[in-house]
C-alpha cells in the first residue's frame, strides 16, 4: 500500500509504501447502482438520476443502513471494504499501478471518468475498461466509501495483517476520486476523507463480502 517511485509525487498521508496482507474477499465488479439502492431502500437521493448510474449523495451512515437491510433480506454479510482491501483491488491485485488498470496518463480516459472526460456528471457503471481483476470505475465516476476511520498518520502505525483502520476518528475514508476531479486525485494509492454524516454527488460505494 501507499505511494512509491511508480507514482511519483506523493502526498503526506500516503508517502510510506508498506507491505500489507489481506485475507480472501469478494468485491463488487461495479459501484452500487441507483436501481440496487431503490430495491432495498425505496427511495433515490441521487443528484444525477438513472437506474444504472452509481448511487450517490449517500452518507456513510446511509450506506450502513442499506447494508443492514440488504443483509437481512439476503442472509449474507455484505460490508464496505477496508482501505487495504480497496487499494489491493483497485491496483489489480496489488500491482504497481498509478491508477486502477494503468499507469499511462494518456490512456487513463479509457479506464475512468474524471473532469477531463465526464462532462461533469456521473456515468453508467461498467462502460469503461476494467482493471486487471475485471473491476470497473475504481478510478473516477464517484468516490467510494471505505469502512475505516481516517487518520493522516495511520500508515506509519498500521498492522501488516488485515489493517482495519484507527479505532476512532472524526472522518471516514473515501477512495478512488470522482467525475469532478483532475487525474492526480484518481490514483490508486490516493486517500480522501469525509464526515460520515455528509453526502454529495461525488460519493458512492461498492460492497465487499468475505466467505
């Protein structure tokens, strides 16, 4: 995890590249869509409307409510990914990729929606090229909530085995960048944070399950 020579300039909160081990997990091929959200929650809070667009304008706590209802309905144990799981998946299984699926600036637009090609709006999930694990939109379209509390210094103290993030905090981690950001903010190692009660058209999520 983290930022190293294959990325170039590193932000302070990701400038300590380090080895992390995560247990096996499944992660959603796509960001959760508005159709899926409506099927569980019965309403649509999104700013950009379309059943196959990613759900957005949902807070971290809204997502927890969705997951609780989904699990009750399906008998499964879906959850948000940890930061470590998310980054492993985004970088095609922990490869030295600057963005999800590529390190080539000139073809990033083949893999992700950002302010240079998005027309400043979200897009139907799965319409770009997937990364090496067959996952779509992990760079751009919408930020994705993770389960972890955010701490700018966490990388210096995180355990090697299945890091879960700090025990407490004021903000939750978001990853992947969005439709309104420049390319550098879509990097696979990049970290963002947001108040868990906040929601915006920039933030959605995808789900993880361990079996």
